[in-house]
């Protein structure tokens, strides 16, 4: 197998977080780091965060215009800063994301325009994928809608199933209950590793 082309990362971290009471969801802590720090630690290449600038992690921070306009304008703003042939498109609230899962998406993406992770229910996770950068740019250029599914679905990404029943990669923290569960699981893992 040859050397793979490089991949940058766009992390969407500027949503309203209505179900989290409007709090800065990616800035919330779980397992000794913020959710955004955990995602950035797994992300390949140059990291572009679309959302308000934070002290951590170190990244290039950009905003969609206007701020809070939604995931499609956010992707457009982030993608403008990507210089590599591949782009990892990630949510900023994935506490269990690991580099090896992004590697699996990157490998699967070689077969087409991109690859997205499926959750345990078989649903595409549009903010958990790897894409050919130029394909994304072309799709965005001709798209006026606001839905990531509407933008990315027609690109027919390769679906990547979970790596087993215990794979929590697609677990995100949209509610206080999900955040509490992530903290519980990460805390238990830290105690086991001592």
C-alpha cells in the first residue's frame, strides 16, 4: 500500500447547544479535558475549529458568517482553511473519538468521495467522517440548503460500521444526561488505568 495523502481536520464547535441549556458544549469537561480538546487530540493534520476562540486546544479558529448560521456555513468557513487533499469533518462533542477510528474512516474513504461512521443504530453520523477536500468544495459550491445530510448524502460516502458493540466513537454529548454518562465512563476508565 502506498503513502496516503495528508488530511486536515475541521471541527464544528459553535452550535447553540439548546439541549445543553445554551452552555459552551465543546468547552465542557469530561475525563480531565474539554470535549473539544478530546476531539482535537484525535484529529489529524492542521486543526481548524469553527466556533468561538478558546484557550485550549491550540488550533486555527474561524467563524461562519453570521456566527451560529448552522453546520453548512460552518463547514464552508472551515473548509476555506484546509490545504490538504483530505478533510476530517468532526463534531466538537465526541468524548470517545480515537485516532484509529479516523484512520479507519480515512482508509474506507479511498473507495469514493468520503466515508462516514455509522452509529449503533446504523445511522450516518455526518459530523464524523473523512472526505476528499475538492469533492466537498465542489458540493458546497452548488448547494444552497442548510442540511449536512442534504449536502453530504448525495456524495454517497462509504458507510463505516461501529468497531463492535462497545464502540462509543459516535457517542456525543447533546444533553446533560449524555455528558454525565461520558464523565462516568471516562472516570471509570481512568480509575482502571491507574
